C-alpha cells in the first residue's frame, strides 16, 4: 500500500465511505483495509478532525491534545454508534451528540457546556453569510 493509497483510505473513511466500496475502488480486499485502519487508529495519528469541528472549545481541545476522531469515539465506548462517520457528523454539526456523550466530553475536558459547545466564530460567519444568500463566490 502506497502512502497515497493510505491517505485516500483514511480520507474516504473519515467521510463515511463504506470499507467495501473503498476496497473495491482501490483494488484491495476488505480485510486489508480494516487491518490498515486499525493500525492507523492505534497510532493515534492526528486526522485534523478538530478542523471540521464547529464547536470552539472542543475544537481547540482536540487540536491542543492531538485528539483524533477515533480517540474521541473511544471515550464513548462500544455502547453507542461511534464510527468515524458518526463522529464526523457530530463534530461538523450535521447531527447532535447524545446527552451521555456531552456529559463524557465535559467530564474529560473539564469545560462547561458553554465553553465547549459555543460555535466557532469562523463557522458562524460562514453560516450567517449562507443564510443571507452570500456564497462567498464573487
């Protein structure tokens, strides 16, 4: 597996693409993809998930502590749907964290709800502009 292929696998997985499709598209078997993703996750390589996080305090915490989406998902244990795709959607604001996940995040980070989950200024500016019909394209 080349570095380019590894990067492509991680990118596709972060954005929720099924392993079967990744394997078929890149010419690998599913077992090889799963094995690579497991090794990648265990290495705790930063996947820049903090950049897509719309919550200011959580984004900063993730960045400062080099916390990957995988590591964040591990906080929640196996009882909840904590896949890369689910976590990505929650970090990006596409879906909401559960109450138990919020409690765990606040417990681990030591932040208040307001500190952790205030929307990032750069995210709210983009949201405000799009709501006003401004796409940012001249």
